[in-house]
C-alpha cells in the first residue's frame, strides 16, 4: 500500500459479515465501470458485497476496493504469487509449504519447456517463487512456475544463498504496490535481490550476509512503522549500514 492509496481510502473500519455495498457505491470513481473487490471482500450477488475480514476498507481508482488487515495466516487465492519451500518430492510432483493450512502441490511439468522426459530439477529444501493456479477448501492448492503464456517470468527455484523471512500479509502488499516508496528507496540505496510473495514470505539476497540481515530486520520492523515514519526508518538503516561497513 502507498500514500496515494491511503489518500483515496474510505477510512471505514469493517467487521466480518458487514454489508459494504452502500459504502462502495458512494466511493465509486466511474459509474460506468464495475466495482472490483479485492482481498477481504466477497460478492454475494450483483447488489450485495460483504466483508469476511476485520480491518480498514481501502479504495483506489478505478473502483478497486479491499480490506487492509493485520494478518499472518495465509489463505490461498487464485493468481496469488507466493514464496514457498519444497518439503517433499515424488517422480511427478512435489509438495510446497506456502504457509497455508495444507501444503500446495506443484507438478514437475508446470515449468517452462518441461516435458515427461525432461522434468524440472527441484530438490527438497529449495525455495521457489510460484503462482497459485487453483485454490479451494475441498482440494489441494495447485501451483505453477510459469505465466499464462508458458514463460518463466521470474518464477521457479530461487538461487541459493538467499534468506527467507516471514512478515504480516499487509507488509507484502505494501512492498508490492506500484508506487511503494520503501521498495523504490531501498533499490536506489542498496544492491540486493528480493522476491515478495503475497503469502507473507520474502526472499532476500545480497553480496554480504550482514547487508542481507540488516535489510531483513528493516522489513520486519515495517510492521510497527507508519507511513510518516518511513523516511526516519530508512535513515536509521543507512546509519547501521555505514557502521557495519566501518566495522568490516
């Protein structure tokens, strides 16, 4: 999430089961375009939209609404991008821990250019970036490591030497926002790689272990940092980086 989104937020706190249809209609940007519901909202029919999470109802153009809540437990949703760890493997598929109630299933042929004779090489313990293909309470969640065109597009097994952390889900959405000030400023000041999953897991890798740990700790602290305190938090991170460079 960003300041731009906050400035367009409706600012309403909702509880599970609340009917938010009237609020959404009041904050619509374009009467001709339909309302798009995001995480935390459920469309019961054409007229009724309810919430299934407790939190703040937010809004940004065009007609996009969702609920921002402090949540660590991940519920898989189709088309979510996730970071997971391979926990078991067979000759045709592997099971991946994505932080949900049950492991997800990933076919070894759900990779670009993979065939029955030439399956993807995946080992137990590998950290990978994948997309949720299907999610239902009645069947296992299914993952794929390619986009809709069959291309890699960043998906697959992540390089070794990285470090994975777990944070609340709203922190991941905050970092993935197109106008995220935190991601932009971190990218300008420090050379590192990061992969953010919507399941509350972030993979980080840099040239030194010290830098990786400092950036990881900084991202974890975002849970307690407001938007107005972001610049101050970045300055403190810079001071720690400078002290670390002098020490080593």
